[in-house]
């Protein structure tokens, strides 16, 4: 009997240990059956969980073929997996073979022939990037393009936004190199040119054209293939006999419209489709053969595109106009609604309105292409005229600016994640997110679906490919109770009846898998389903390739992953989780596995994954481990789990996932929570860096009494070793005069001494964080000069204060809470007066605005603290201050915590007002991330993260370009990794003041002579 923690007999009765040994003998890649790895691969983007027996990560395509062959020979289930983003549950269980790590090369791109040869692990955005310089793209472009692999797209016959013009993945395949379960390697080429969109044809036009003449070509090709020797000829003879015997049934029930994705695409074997075996394999969900390599056709992009955004009162009204719009051959027609737009971050929502989102509650994004912008715009206006003449109530805007178009497309691409939570926080799930009907019947489908939702007391947010009658939806099913799962089953059963009645397909893109396989008999009847079984036996007689997908599927209400022990594990936590009903377990259900965290560019999330490309280091992988910890059958030792500890170890706590994940998974907070409990009552077990870096505010306070001695001591290799600090890291020197000492000395000098009545201006409290106070006082001095020039009266807290950040990031939450509570009490008079608290260090400012709110839920002042806290730029912009003209160019690295919690718009506005030509760095962490990059075991990863984009970009800058980075970590990483000295924005602004104070804006004096001791106000800070 298989046990989660010590598997010996696999799910089909095979000997796991023998298979592991055989695989390790033959492969250089990873073969793992430990609990942590199996937990990482137990779920995908669906509602299901199936713990694999083991996981194989082949080193190349030959090893992929060997892994399939050896696993199949052992009688084990073979599940070939790409990005693991399937929403149907068809990439879990059995022996998972992960192609995404190493079998991911673009082997060739021929811009003349418009083809590319790719391995199955190639991510779609990488192929798109390779084709872009040649004006080429792959026709199928699902919204998961940043993590979807071509192998997974082939397995599911993925479609995407532009399939209305350029077809599905199957329509854009030229040939497939495959391996069968018995180890036979075969190539299947499309015997007829099925490229859609060629010569200006739409997908439907191309298929009609194919039907007119494809039969002659296909019949000739069939004869040649059937005459081939060995397994290849045997296979083709069996396939041809199969299609000939069942031709009438196949022609009547398959290929009725373009989004009939459910089941096997048997119609592609018909003569009018050119006996397209490669097309048959697309959408077979890995149940017939495994892809080793694919030759795909590329589509020439239109030279100009305009986006027409149509607004409607509701989705049903928008669906009614689909036939009118289709007559104008749009490139795409995508739907979103207000339930999704309202879930976007406020700044994105506002940007969408500014970009051209018209009034309405539902919208269609209609893209029109042509050889130039006037022609594209003219075609769009012609479409709008006909739409108006048809009586459509649509509001509309034409968007030509590519940046504005990108903002609007984000509303659509983030939909799969956004829809998992309603605006009121209620959970919503897939399971009925992929049905399609002929486009002319979409309005009728939505009306029937609304009625069905009301009957079951359900609601959902819809989005999707309205141009092809395919609608995606997340519905607020209760998948946590027996009654709720029963309702889910009843709803899906009745929804399937509705779709079949309208001539539709229960899957229009995502595949059948566990979610819809059981429903195929409704679509195709018993005789149609029998054909699937017969075809499966021709290809895979032993039934080992992804068993249970399409053929002999399990019940759709089995193995629902959240209907388990974890849902009832209500653990005591230090952080509060107000957006998750104060429940840590509910917070772990945020991750539904869509895998946006697996993208490798254009996002802060997730720095370690972007370097290692390992599932373990993705936001999704870490969230899944934490959920498995609560489930308790694989990860069995709860907060003491070493599997979870090691999985979280390379999390930089950058908080990028908090903003970049569509459902705001917050691994930085989860890591701090876990670390606190993991080392509770075991202080000796903590890493040394938790004592050195975690207690930095205290050590800094001591060091300020003898900074020169402290600097000599801190630079010793022995000190670094005792503190768990990397030998390669230079420890930033303590200033000989702290910022607070300078401020107090300055305030006490005769030239600065003024009564409160003489000062004038609005009072602000400048937060003296540890980094500014002890390590970079020049930033604080510059900020004071700028704030006073803006008319503010600057004060420091009267008592020592600290945000607790270093204790939070090292999971010492009891200390962090105590420190924060003491600091908030010190600020009480200022908070009562509504005095702004101005932060210079983004990480500390974010802690005051966000972490404090959840760590001190019982403190009555915490809401005032969050409400009163401002960044330096926010305060100045809100005050309407006009800065002096600085001018020049600047390369700006926003701090990750600012990106995730605070926002960067005020900084952009302030720099623009100062005439600074600011180029903001590509989204991404600097790699230092506070204590992380100083720690001995993290130095190499920290350096690799910095070298991804930031450090090479800084090195390439002209000398005249100023480097700006408000975060101390960012400045340190840049200083230690390049020859440039970056500055805080306050320093740059201070240099342009009419009479800058040389002590605040001049040379760096952080290690210069001691100039005074001051009174010590605000000395302890973080």
C-alpha cells in the first residue's frame, strides 16, 4: 500500500524503488521521490490533488524519451508536465516528468520559412521574443504565455486571444517528434498545410479551403505512411482502419466548431483535414504519445494594430454583438467585466480608465490589424459604424498607443488569478471555467448560465474568448464541505447539459482532465466515447500514458484538494490575516497554481525562481509546501518541518508576490510566520545571521558609541564567520556621526535655534531608520534640507523608535511586536495630532504601513500609524511642492517593498517636476534584500539575482547618468557590484536647492571624523 512518507509500491502496483534505481542509472537528470518534491508536484492550476509517486527532471530530450520508456516499461503512469498550469487536473499523479527545467531550447527559427523548432519545455514568451525581431509570432497565445510551455500547449491544444484569427495550437503545428510508450520514436508531419491566417484567411476560412482540396493530398500521404515498416506502419494502418470504419460518426460529431476541444480531435484524421496525425495529438493530454520536439508555424504580425474597447451594461449584451464584430475579421475579441476590473490594484484600474476603458460593467477588447495605423483605425471605425447600425448600446474608445493597449490587456491577462477571489474576499474556483459554444449562440449560453447560477445560489466572474464563444469563469463553489462539493457536481452536470444543448463543448481550451472527462459521454454519447478508448489502445495498449485523462476518467468530484484536513487546521499565528478571515489556512488557499510566479522577466516576483528556475523556489512552490504542511500527510511535522524551512530558505522576503501575484500571495509574511514558529523555544537552532543581522538596530546603537572600533571589528573575517555573514561581503561602515546626532547638534546650534512659533510650516516626523541613522546619515541630512525648503518643520521622535523590520524578516516576531508597540507609543502624540510620519527607507516605511497593521492588531494606534505614514516623495507631492530643477538623466531602481506596498507613482511625479529624465529599471529585485544577501549561504544567489539585469544595466550607463536607489540594500548591492555610487532621491533634490547645506549634500562623510555626539534622540531605529 502506497504511503505518503515512504512509498515503495506505486499507484499501479509497480516497484518504485526498482524504477528509481533504473532511472538513476540511465539519467543525469534529477530523480526524486522525497516528500518535499512530491508535495511540490501534487497540484497544478486545478482544484485537484494527486500526489506523484516520484518526479523526474530529464537533462535533455533524449533523457525525456528514456524516462518515458523506462517508466512505461515498469507499468507506472507517465505524466509529462510543462509549467504545471493546467486548470483541468491533467498534469498530476503517477510519475511526473518535468520538461520545463532543461528540455527547453529553441533549436531553430527560420524567418523565411516562418517556422521554429522547439523542445516541449520552451515557454511561449521566449518563442514570441525570438520571433519578434522578424515580425513573427506563434498564433496561439493564451494569457498564461509567460509560463505556459509549448509541450503543455500541444497537449491541451491551447488557443488564446488570437485564435479567432490565427487558430489553435493544432492549427499551427507542422510536425511533432514523439516517443510512444514502447520507446518507439516517430515523427508526425501535417500532410496538408493547415496554417491558419495565411493569405489573410481566418481560421474558419483556412479549414474550409482545406476541405476543398485537402482530401486528395491526405489520401496520397496515407498510403505512403501505411506502407512504412515496423511500428510506424503498423500504427498508421491501425489509425486508417479506425477512421475508415468510423468516418460517418466522426464527421457528424467532431470538428463542429473551432473551440470543440473536448475529447480527441478525431476529425483531423478525416481526408478533408489531410489525415493530420500531428493535429490529432494536439489536445490528447499526453495520453497517446509524448512530445520530444515540435516544428511550429509562425504567423506574420500585422504592421499596425488598434484596440477598440467596447463597453456594455452586462456580459450578455456584449455577447449579442459578437456575430456583428466577427464579420470584420478582428484579430481578437476578449471579454472582461467589472467584477475583475474592480479587483485590480487601484493604480492599474485608474491607468486602465486613463488608457481608454469606456463606461460600462462589461467590456470587449477587439483588436484590428492592418498594414498601417490609418488602415487599422479605418477598419475599426467601419466595424463601430455597423455595430451602431445594428442597435448595439456599446460605448467605445479606439486606443492606438501601445503602452495604453498594454495597460488594458493587463486587465484581461490577470483575470485568471483575479477571479479566484470576489471583491468581498469570498473564494472562487475553476471547474466550470472553460466551456465554449458556437459564437452565435454565446448570448443564449450566458442567459442560461445566469439562470443556472441563480438556481444554485452561486455567482462568478467571467472573462474569455468571446470571438470564439469560449468563456472562462471562476465560481464561488464551496469546495470545503460535503454539501458544497455535491452542489458543485450538480451544477457542473446541469451546465454540461446546457452546453451540449447549444452544440457546444465542455472544454474550449483547457482540456478535459479530471474536471471534465466524466462529461464527455454527454457530448459524444456512449458510441463516441467508445471511439476514444479504441484510439487510446492503438497508441498506448498498456494504458500507461497519463491514464484517466479522456479515457476512463475518474469522477469529477474526487480528489478535490481543498476538501481535506488542511481546511480545519486553524493554527495560532503572530500575524493577523484580515483579508483571509484571520485564518492562516485560508491564506494558503490563495495560491490556485496559475503559476504567474514562474515568469522570468517583467516582474519582481520571484527573484530566486528567476535564477534557479526550480519549482521549489517559485511563489507557487512555497505556497504549496505551506499548504501541504497544514494537510499533514506528506509534510508531517508541522512548524518544525525541515522541508518547508528549506523551501522558504531562498525566499528573499522581497514582497514582490504581494503585488505581482494576481491573488496577492504574500510569501514574505508566511516565511516570517513559519520561521518564528519553527525556532520557537529553540533559539540555539537559529542561523547565526538571525542574531547578527536580525538584531542590527541594537548592535548599531552600541556601535555608534565607538564607530571606528566597530568598523575595524566588523570587517574581520572572524567576525563575519561568527555572524553568519558571507566572507565576500564588505560590511557597510558605521557613520562616525549618526543622523540623529547631526540633527540634534544642528537644532541646538545658535544659527538654527528658533522658537516653535518662529518656525512656521507644517510639522513632520522624520523616521530615523537604522540604515539612514547609523549607516547613511547623508540621506537624512539631505532630506531635512529638502523638507525644510518645502516649508515643513522637521522633528525626530522624542524617544528611540524602530519598525522591527530586521526582526520581522528573520522571524523573531515576538521581539518585533514588542519593539513596534514601544515605537508606536512614542509616536502617540504625533499620531493624535495627525502629524505625517515620513520614511526615507522604503522597507521600513512599508513595515510601518503594512506589517505593523497585521502584527499589532490589538494596538489602537496602528491604523493611525498606517494612515499617517508617507514616503518622502508622497509627502512632497501631496503638499504640492514645486522642486528645483535638477535636470539630467537618472537610472532608478525602485525598492521591492516600495513596488509591492507603497507604490512608485509619487516618485515619478516628483522626478518629472524636477526635470529629471528618469529611466526606471526593469522590474526586479536587486538581490541583496536586507539581511538575505549578507548571509553566508545566500551570497551566490544574491549576486546572481543582481547580475540578471540590474548590475549589468548600471555598468552600461553613461557617466553623466545618475543612479538613484532609495533602498539602502539596493544602494549597497550597486556599490559593491559596480563602480557607481548610487544616491537617494533626497540627495539629488538637495543638490539643486538655492543654498544647499554642504554638510547635507556634499561628500560622503559616513566614515569621516567625529563631529559631535548630540543628545541621542531617536538613536535606536530600524
